[in-house]
C-alpha cells in the first residue's frame, strides 16, 4: 500500500495512491510504503528518482546498515518499532522500518501497519 501525505493548514493530509498517475499531481512531505509491491516501488522510482532496495527492511543488524548516506544525498535510517502483545497470547515483537530522507521528502518502508503510525496520521 502506498500513501502520500501533504501539508494542509499545518496538518497532514493523507491520500492513498492506486496508480502511477495518482503520484503525478502530489507534492508530498511523506511517502509511506506499507508492504510495497515491485510496481509501487517502480512508481516511486519514476516519480521521485529514488530506488527502494528490495532488502531495505531485512534483519541485517550491522551498524553500517542502520544508518548511511548515499552519494545522491539520500539519508537512510533503519529502526525497530515494538508492537505490544495481546491478551490472546500473541507476544510482543519488533517491526523494522526503513526511513529515507531525500529531497526534503520522508519515505518510510515497512512490512505491516504500525499502531504508532496510525496515531501519527490521526494527529
């Protein structure tokens, strides 16, 4: 799923993107990719000239993989977010999120919806 967020009167405005054409008219401050398909990654690459690596949220724990800057100026940061367990016995777990700051746009990539992201979108 691909969502873009623009600023309107100091607040985030969310728009779900269903096609490459939907991306042509927006000027986002945040592009959120939840379990992105190769097609969605292609839309981002075409519109923003930013390639999202296939292994961006892999479980590589090397320090050099958590934070780095590309030659094109893209700043990459990877972090884990804790999702609480539930009363049904499902244990707490970490979900890796990759952030890329490129040309004053924040890109986030993650494999599933995160409660903290839902809260941020609501505020």
